C-alpha cells in the first residue's frame, strides 16, 4: 500500500468512527491485571503534540518506521502519513512538521450559518409580518489556504419565489444558497424560514363573508 491509501483509510475511520476510536487512541498510559502490566501508547504525539488524537504506528523491515497521525485544532482535523523512516524518532518529527504545516497554512472559513439570515421573502396576507427572513439549513465551511482571496468567495441566493402566501411555517424551505470559490461550486444548502407567519384572520373572515353573500356557502 502507499501513504495515500493509508490516509484514505484513516479518513474513513475518523469520519465514521472517530468518537469511538479516539476514546482509546488518545490514552497515553493504562494498565492490565490490576496494575501488573503497564501499557504505553506507541504514538508519542499523543503526549507531546497539541491536539493529537491518534492514530496508528507500524514498523516492518520493508516499510521502515511508519506513522499515521491525526490531530484536531480549532475545528480543523488533519491526517499525516509518514513511511520509510530510519528511526522511530524520525517518524514523529516528520509527522509533527507535516501537521504544523497544515495548521499554519490552512483553516476552515464559515461562509454561511443557520444563526445568520441572509435574505427575506415577502409574505402576502399575513397577520403581522410583511416578510420572513431565511437562513441556511446548515453551516457551510470551506477549507482554504491562509492566504486565500476573500473576493473569490461568492454566495448565490436562489429564492423559490419573491413572495409567498401566508401561512409560513418555521423551517419551511423557501430557496437555495450556493457557495462558490472562484468558479468552483463548493457546497449548497436549503434556505429555510426562521419563524412562523400566520395568515390574517380578518382576511379569512372577510373572504368567507363574501362567499356567503355570493351564495357559495350554505
């Protein structure tokens, strides 16, 4: 296998089972048989590298000293894979340098958040509000280099309609938001109403009275 294969395997493990795995992979020392046998994690980064979460050491004559290391800082999780080192110390130092490079040069940028409405839709025949704000259904976060161009980030808002009839329910889908970096589509998310908007009772009553007068209601 190669370093990329190991990285792909590690990503799948950490994505699908990270919470269960790191319960064990972050333990530095433990014991068995009432303290008779001491266990020490073979991954020294767990003790000496800030944010280290795992994952697996390995050594064979053919492959040399190897390490697949994982670490998380400020919501950014990275995987480094080192193979073919001549010593155990070297694999930890090389892993540390790779992870440092990742944390120093990349970060997640939150472009959209459900906490921040980004547009509004007019509501016809509402009891109070003439419009309802819409917000993204999820966080849209992009991994970008530290020197990224903010002007290259662009959000396209596609409302289903400029106005809708009341009532409107909180969480009702009213559009779509797409996030681009340059010309590349990064992610998209539904736009949801952030509040209920009731229909005006006066309009309902007047409508019913008109229908009754015109013979539509018994």
